[in-house]
């Protein structure tokens, strides 16, 4: 997920993935710079939907549920 996102954004150093797991699922929180959030989401959410599709395929193969949250850098202080 990190490598795919770094290929999309300008500020590659701001990209990081936080993993939050429990028994049934894993949430991947993708942190990107404020000016790159649009690039990760894409027009009408198409890029984000594609990232979630890839994650869905991995979920089926690994038989474990994954989900993706995209977080702006400003929200890091709020979390």
C-alpha cells in the first residue's frame, strides 16, 4: 500500500501507514500530506476505490478483512 501511494503523491516522505487490528479485521490508516490528499482520492473517489479493490483482493486471498482510511496530515493531531 505504501509503495503504490508513494507513486501517486508529491511528498513521499509524508506517506505512512498505521495498522490498527483486532480479532476480525485490520484497518489501514493511510496518512498523506494535505496537498496530496486529492491525488490519493482521485476524481470522484476513483483512485481510493481502486486502492480499496486491491485491498479487497488481498482480503480474500488472506481470508482476513482489511479496510482503508485515508487521513490528512492535519488530522494526525486529532486522532
